[in-house]
C-alpha cells in the first residue's frame, strides 16, 4: 500500500465512522427525549435499538474494530452482509532521535555481550562450539544495528543539516546581493541626476528580482515561522529550518 492510498483509506474509514456515529447519536438523543427521566425504560429501549449499515442500509448496523494493529469497518447484517469490508493495517511511527538512541543502546549491548562471550570462552565457562555460535549471532546483530544507525544518522543529518539545500541558499543569496547592488546603484544615479528613469529601474529591480528572491530564500531557510507568548507576556518569534513532523519516520516490520 502506498502512502497516498493508506491515508485515503484512513480518511474513508473515519468518514464512515463519523457518519455512523452521528446517526447513532441522533437516534439515542431522540429516545432519550421520548422517555424523559425513566432510566429503566431508556435502558430497555436502547438495548433494542436497531441501526442500519451505513453502506447498504440493512439491519445490523456497521461494525467498527479498532486496536493497535488494525482499523476495520464491516457490515453488521448477519443474514446477507454487503461488501463493506475496509481493513487498514495501522502504520507505526517514531521520532528519529528516539530510534537513534535505541539503536545506539542496542549497539553498546551487542558489543558488551561479544566481550562477555569471549571472556566466558577464555575462562572455560562455555564450550568453543557454543562460543562461536553466540559470537557469530552477536556479530550479525551488531552489523545490522550499525547499518541501521548509519542510515538513521544520514537521514537525520539530511533533514537538519542539508548541505545541498545550504548550497542552494548561498547561491540565491549571492544573486540577491547582486540585485541589491544594482538597486542601490540605480537609486544613487537617480539622486545624482534626478532622472526618473533610474528610479523606475530601481523599483523594477526590487519588484522583479529582490522581492521574489527574498521570499524564496526565506522559504528555503525556514519551513515554519510562528509566534509564542511566554510567561512574562512577551511575544517570541520562532523560525525553524525544518518541521518536527519531518523527523517522524515510519517503522518497518
């Protein structure tokens, strides 16, 4: 399942569930109003409440299953259920920093166990065959964790310290500074000569070069900008080169 289809299925699931819950709550409210404060009568009536499947409108309602692994919507009709069967295997996510920390701890653990295995063999606590078997297993686990750690670190650095992006920003800044110089020269010529043509040239440079470049540089440098109010009622302006969401990764099985 692609990322786009996964999120579309999620949207479809919660749209179905929201529609179903809205109809269900409406019926409950109607019954609650009908029987006033008669709790026993309400309880008996609610127990007999018959809902329709949100898809085929048959009796039995729609069954929604939600746990840590799946989301599922199916027709609740026991005689002839319709084709509604939306099953979504939930994806799991984590922060890159958390995965880096966990992988680093695993690396240290494997290294420690390798040393322990070598010492156990040297002092004849375990037989050679078992020592070799354990060592090879730990070595493979260590190599896998090292590869994972390097990949995670590379990904983290590409987000937080993207050299290609920084180079692009510097190129844009150089072009901006050159345009700024042209703008200043045009203004100086206008001030010294009084000719309106130079002023128009300056405005054109600002409008077509400096303003668009300034906006582009800002967007390249900062993915998010926001203002927060602190405890002293002061407004602080924050700019981040990346969003926190950029550091969230999908966990693979």
